């Protein structure tokens, strides 16, 4: 049997289809990225706030025990 254009089944994607898919993906990433970065900044701020509250708590405890800052710095982790 001879292969002709009518009985050959083409498979795969054309360059135009791939380009359109990449363009749609780029638009979706462009829309989602600012929201993602806002959430990352918000989580970093919450971690920083938690760290500052822990430092405040330790400073208040050391103040109540007579300014023994060596206790504070030996247990601290950075």
C-alpha cells in the first residue's frame, strides 16, 4: 500500500499551537506573580513580627531577672 496524503495521520503540535500556548501561559503567570509576591512578603513580615515579639518577651524576662543579658544571648538563635 502506498502512503498518500489522505491516509497519513499527522501527530504532534505545530509551532503556532506551541506559541499560542506559551503566550497564554505568560499572561497567566504575569497576572499571578504580583499576588504571589504579595503573599510571600506578608509571610516574611509575619515571621519578622513573631521574631520581634519573641525578642521582646526575652528582654522583658531578662529585665525582670535583673538584666542578665548573657542568658538571652546564649539561648538565642539567628
